[in-house]
């Protein structure tokens, strides 16, 4: 049963849990018209020892990233980050979007890591796992504090988000962009408000995301669009329309990712599909298997982002044609890592007077 404002239908146990709890199937009480109480969001500060994550994946266009939060209240049912909640002993289902963790020490840790001997400045991807501008950022402001540190030390940053809350930080991003230190990618999965509301229940609506692209471009911040994820048989027919709308709003670059269903997401997405799109579900799952060598997911580098087979090839060609038609680059222009200034150590300023 759908929980109002939530993406996942259940709280399936993570893959590391030995015990699993299954909901008791009972017929609905015809005399009861009350809906179940809404699930509340909790946010727990997390004691972290480091903040910059690194990766060496050949199909990921960045080497280091920062995620200010664990879990994401946007509740996108397809989110590839959901399985990370299993590491915490929590469910990748409803727990992922209701039991969140913040990293209030992120700005301090970032300064320390930027001043480490041997640190090599490369663009930091902000929000590569969970959205840095999800609703709790409005109150906590951790993403903004991270941007303040990066701006102060002329460190390049790329931001990925679904939220127009990014416009709040134009006073930081616009000056950085003038020095080729910032770009923002806005993810738009569909232009259909109804589908977006069911699939991404607490993320800003598609028009607000297009408005974010427009606001960024007007302020001189390089903006791109991620038509992601593309779900065969559900939203992939919108690819050209998404790129066209983003181009009109001022996007300069574009990308797309084929739906990824690693680990627990396969079951979470399948049950959502059966409940929300029952007539389309068999075809969607069949097409996904066609693009993944007969499975619902293939984790191989070079395949996991794009898939293979006729449908995946056609999607790639459609993307390339649409990009040429609208003058969209396949990725943002490189940022400038040569302006970086190492943070001073405590006491360094006093040395000027001795």
C-alpha cells in the first residue's frame, strides 16, 4: 500500500539482515476509512571521520565526491543509492527516505582534507549519491557550508540535484562560475507531473527543475540536464522532449543513464511498478531484461549506465541526434583546478606578525 508522499511501498530488510519481516496480508476493513498515519522523517547527526569519497570507476566522470547526507527524502523509487542504507542495518525501502543522516562536521573535515600534504585538486562532485538539496538542506544548510569552503579556496565543484533550492546559493555559485569553478546538472526524469509525483514523490516538480536550469543559466552558471533514469516503456519516449525543454531553459549540456536496479532495488521497483503501472509493468520489465542481457541488472563497467541490445542502442542514437539538434554538449566543459588555494593551518595567520 502506498504511503502518502513516499516512493517505496515497503520496508524490505537489507541484504545483511538475518531476519526478515513480511507484512501480514489481511483484507481491508470495510468499516474503516482512515488512512495509515504518515511516516515521519527523522534526521540523525552522523559522526564522520572523512568527507571526501574517491572512486576509480571508469564510467563515472569524477574521481572524488561529497555527500552531505545519507538517505534522501525525495523518495525516488528507482534511486541507485538505496542499497547503501543496508550498511547501516536499515531498509533500502522506506527507511532510506525517512531515516536520514546528516554530516554537520563536513565543512570542518573538508578544510582538513584540502590541506593534507599531497592533496591533488580535482573537481569535487557534490551529491553524486544522494541529493545535496533535499528538503532537510533548507534547514541544516550543510551543502551551503561546503560550497562556502570550496569557494573560499577556489576549488572546482560540480553539483547534481533535482531541486530548485540550488538557486538559493547563486551568490556562491555565480562568482565561482565566472572563474570556471562551478557547474550544475539538474536531473529531470519526466515532464509528466503525475508520473513524477508517483515516482519521485518529494522531489520538486518538472517545471520547477526547468526553472532551476533557467535561473542558473541566467546567472551565468553552466547548467546541464540529466535525463535520468530512462526507463524503457515508461518514460524513455520523453527523452527528446526533456532535452528540448532543457535547451529552451538554457541548458548547455546533457546526459542520460539507463535505469539501474542493483541489489534490493530490483524488488522495490518491481513492486512499485506492479502497484502504480500494472498494465505497463510486464513490458517495462521485459524491455529492461532485453537491455541487460536477460537480467534486470548488469553491473559490468561500460554496460551498467547504458545497457546493450537494440533498445539500448536506439536510445543512445536518439540521445545523440537530440543533442545535435539542440546544440547540447555530452558533458559540461572542464572546470579549472589550477586556481586552488590550500587552506591555512590554525596559527598560520599569526605567523605573519612574528
